[in-house]
C-alpha cells in the first residue's frame, strides 16, 4: 500500500462512526479468513492480499481504540 493510499484510508476511517468501523472490521476479518482458506488449498495467486488485509485490520483497530477512548473520556486503559 502506497503512502497516499495509507493516508486516504486512515482519513476514511476517521470519518466513520464506531458502529461502521466495527462492521468494517468484521468484513475485513471475513475477507482475511477467506484468503487464508484459499491459500491453504493453493488457490490464492495474490498472497500479498493476506498481509494487506492484516494491516488494514490493525489500522482499523487503532482508530477504533482511539475513538472509544475519546468517547469514554480517556478513562479506559
């Protein structure tokens, strides 16, 4: 993922609500599972998609954590 794509993806995440972010994470996790299953049976040609999806989930989790802390006044650890 290029730097421009990373920045635009993060900005896109910042504009979404907590509910939308949780739904997106669920979709990415499903997509990751699908890629792993295809890879296990040697049916996935673009194996880089596994790593890319993991990175997207990690970025999404970062934004989710930040937004949850803001919502709760930063009292969560």
